[in-house]
């Protein structure tokens, strides 16, 4: 099973720092050195850009990631639609962050 916990990095209602603390508190081991940018290249953008930042965790029989969506607020798909589309596409297609 694949699980993604995500937040917009401009969300004042539910700050990403709270969800980061919650996911870190689960006690899973961070992979790939912890925080790292996830990049994407949208068709109408000017090349590769930062979509946000992610932490992948090693969990038994699964894939668990916490990530932020750059420029997203409480309603990420509304406020950062290109990045949200990329995030959901990777989730469905099994892409990495």
C-alpha cells in the first residue's frame, strides 16, 4: 500500500510542521537522507521546478511519504493545481518523490 501525507507549505490552518511532527513521531526510518526537493517539469512551465519537499520513510510492506506542495494553501488542488496534478499523477502511477 502506498500512503502520502501532504500539506501546502502556505497553509495557515493546518501548518505542514504539525503533520511533519506527526509523521516523524510514528518512528519510521527516513530514507534518502531525509528532506529533499521533489521536482517536476510541467508542459507550460519554464523547465524543471521545485514542486515541494518530501521525506520517504521505510515501512514494512509499503511506501510512506510526507511531502509539501510549494505554494499550496489549505485547498492544495485549488491553490497549486499544476503541482497537485503532478503529485496525484505520481501517486496513481507509482512515481517517486
